[in-house]
C-alpha cells in the first residue's frame, strides 16, 4: 500500500472539520504521523484557553489518518472506536502539534498513542485512539 503524502492528506481534508479547525499535516509515515493546529478563535474556549474538544479533534484526526494511510483504501475504511486523553497543560502559544505513533496494528484494530505539545515543547495532552478497520460496503 502506497502511503499518502502530506499534500494528498491535506487535500482530502479540505472542506471538512479538519480544515475548519486549521489542522495541517506536516509528516506522513507508516508508524508515525504529525500535524499542527492553530490556537485561535476556532480552537479556544470562551475564557481564551485552548479547548479540550479541539485537542481531541486533533488527536482523532491524526490517529484516524494514520490508520487510513496504512490500510488498503480500496477495500477498507477506518472508524474511531475509542479515544481518551489526559489534558495536562494549556498554552499561550499560537500553535499546538500532534505526533501519533502506531502502538498496535492488527487486522481489524489499530491503536495510536498521540502526544500534543506546544511550540515550547510543553506537554498539553497525552492521548490514545483505537480505530476499527472495516470492509467497505459492497465488498
């Protein structure tokens, strides 16, 4: 299976929640994937802090794209089964970064560990996402 380039991934995400939140992929690999998200009016809560839900959207995005990147995309789709996160910090920086590492690659499930940190390398959230690999309808 040919890995998608960051350009291809970013193109696929146009017009979606991912695009609306300003998430941009910066690295694409078989066992790791990275993206950046702005900390601005789209991703902050009313008190001006980075919204935990925006962080979880970033986490689900990188983990899901990581799995989508390593399956046979003609035969399979990927859906999130479970996501959890510990928000351990916040930031005044303009961007946060997510790095997802593949922890488990089974035939039907993938587990990704995702670290979210800011421009100063301060930890924001430590998360995990489990994806289910499902056959496309009609296959």
